[in-house]
C-alpha cells in the first residue's frame, strides 16, 4: 500500500503540502461526526492517510 502511495505522491513540496492539508481537512470533517459510526470510520481512515502522506512529505527534498 505504501509503495502505491509513494508512486501517486508528488515530487515537489508545494503539491505535497496540499495533499497533506486536504487529507487533514477530511480528518477534521470526520471528527465533527465522531458520535456516528461512519464519522469514526472516516476519522480513522483519513487520519491514517494523513499520517502516511505527512511521512512521505517529510521525505521530499527542499529545492532552492
């Protein structure tokens, strides 16, 4: 799964930060409905995706 995400992940930091912030936004949306089972599932799934994307983002080089 991680190798698939690595291939789908971008190679520049600007687009990588956009992907991480979008996943974080979905996680926050799931937190709003934490009392519902679907809200919990969205929160857990998007939270894991956010963490993986953030770790991939940290691996990108800064270009000057």
